[in-house]
């Protein structure tokens, strides 16, 4: 074979070997890239799968449990893809979906602790709570004072009649269109009857049933008895009131209702002699801990214990860890509307979408003035009688609260309606036909052209237009925090 041919053959063999090696290297490179890509996908999948963390662990997200959320967050190791669950009313927020807030992701911390604030989560809740969007939180407040409740009963019956008329639903109830009800004294009795749960999530009493119950049992609720050495002092019988209240708040199945057994939020104030401070019974607190859950009839008994007519009433929570020596809540909150507004503004668990009074719709119902000229008694020496002074104090508290709320709602006056008799009406019909009175922003009052009945009708129009209550009809009955160890 010629030399040139042998050279070409050798070169061809060497070229073939080089090409085979290049192919082998290409295959190995492809395999390595596939392995790297597979490992990368496994890491990403591990991150995206993530873990589920319940904010606050067993305590949940609450303003009552005094949980240090910064300390909770620093004890966790977060990764991209983890899920944070905030327990209000079954709300879950995924970390990857929080696009409107900037978080710092790392292997050690999910976010800067300074960003884990109530303000941020409040904004997130407004985005996610679609059932609250565009709706105002509705507040119903009922004054204490007196023993008949004529004004409040007339207003409540007319309120529910108007709701049924405008909705076309004869089974509609006041509790269907209000998110929270608050009352003092006889107003607390009516408030509790309107929201007491019959066992199916519906109110135990209609407004008319509650008014009829108060009217029929008025003599037993405030049964007069003479006490003292010469039996010249007049007091009301505590035992007689106890029996009536027990009957009202015991279901047909024998269950004695507590604060938790209400279909809407309930607030009832009293004054605690043990702590020399106001004490507010709250369904929100009762749900958080049995140490703040009280039997409903005892709560009404406590807020009705007028010092001059009843002895201070001692009661304890269902677990016996919290006690209260109560007198009439009207001494400090005869008009409890301000307490209700404050509660709603600060209770982010039950009212997460409320950021200010612009998110509220408030109906405040009085029980008639206690210090009218016809009731004012002057002693022979020219001094006011004790009863007259008490009436002046209670009316002063109520009117001061009305004035403050009038100022707070001055930019949205239609969102706050106060129904009060002027001392003229002696029965339900006269109360509703009286012309309404409205507080002016910088002091004083003015007589309106609308009657009390017409003002209630206008308020109902707004209620019905915005639909039924925006909150779930029944609360979660699970305890959100562990029971208290040392009582209050």
C-alpha cells in the first residue's frame, strides 16, 4: 500500500477515535446537567412544599391572650413556601400569596420581625375577608334606667316589625341585622333576650316576645318589699327577680344559657366593688376562656343591682376562677353605646374589617329621662332628694355619651341614630310619634321634624339595603386560650 494511503487510513482512525470521545463527553455532560436539574427541582419542591404554622400556636391570633408574636416568630425557622394560618373565623393566608407586602426570605427567618404587626395583618384581612367588604358593622345599644322599659320595648318592637315588613320575611329577627348588641340594667335584659341562642343558632325571643315577657313579669322582676326595724325602707326582692331571670334563660331542654350561648356578640356592663372598677361581661371573653363565661341570668342580675333597691350581687364564672361583687352598671354606663363602639374598634378577632367609626352603623335606644321636672323632688330644706340626684347622674352620663358620639359621627351623621323619649309619651304609641332629638356637634340639641318611629324606619332601610349581618351566625365554641390559672 502506498505510503500516502497508509497515512490517510491512520488519520481516519484517529479522527474516528476523537469523534467517539467527543460524543462520550457530550453524553456525560448531558447526564450531569440532568442530575443537577433534578437536584435543583428537588430543592425547589422541598421549599415550595413548605410547612404549616399556626400563628401563636394554641393561642391563635388574639388581642386578649397577651401573646408575644415577635417571640413566637423568632422561635421558628421559616422557608419559602411555608403557610401561616391565622385563626379568626377559618381564615388561612398563604405566604406565597401575600403580594402586597414585602417580606425578606432566608433560611433563618421569613420576615423582619418589625413587619409582623397588627396593622399589616389588618390590611391583609381587608383583602381576604370578602364577606365583610362594603358592609358596615351594625351596633345596637339599649340604655338602662327605670323598671318598665317602655321606650326601649316600643322601639325594639317597631324596629323588628319594620325589618320584617321591608324584607318580606316574617321570621326575620333583630339579631339577623346586627353584629353586636349591648345593654345596661333592663336594657341588658332585653339585649340578652334578643341574642340568646335557642340551640339552632336562632334567637330564643323575638322583640315582641321579649317586650311581652318584661311587661308580664314586671311586678315579679321588681317586687317591692319593706325592710328595716320599722319596715319603712323599700327594697326590691332579689329572690323574685332571680326566679324570673332563671326562667327566661333556661331552654326547653333544661340547659342554662351562658354568655357563649348567644347568636351574636353581647356586652353587659356592671360595677365591681371588689376592684372598684367597671366590669364588662363579654361574649368575646367568654369564648376565649371559661374564666370569663358567666350564666346569662346572673349577668342580668348583676347589671340590675341598683344600690338603693338591691343588695350587691356576687357571682362567679362557670369555672369558679373569676368572681365579681356587682352593682348596677347604669352608675357608670347607663348609656353603653361608647363601650360597644370601643369594643368593636379594638376587637380584631370578631371585627377584623373595622378601622374606624366610618365602618360602623349605630342605633342607640334610650329608656326615657330619669330627671324630668315631673320626677324631680325637692326636700323642705331646698335640697334635691337622693333619688333625684341619682336620676341626674344617670341622665348626665347618657347625655354625655350621646354628645361624644354625635361629635365622632359628625361627618356621617346618618350612621349614628339615637332614639330617646322627651318625657312626654306615657305609652308605646306616644313614644314612636314623638319628634326625635339630635345632638349637635359642638353642644346642644335640636328638635327634628321626623318622629322616633320614622327615624327607626329610615335606619331599617339602610340595614336591609346592606343585607343581613356580615358576621357568621354562630361563634366557634372552642376555647382559644388556656384557662386562667389565677382568676382575673
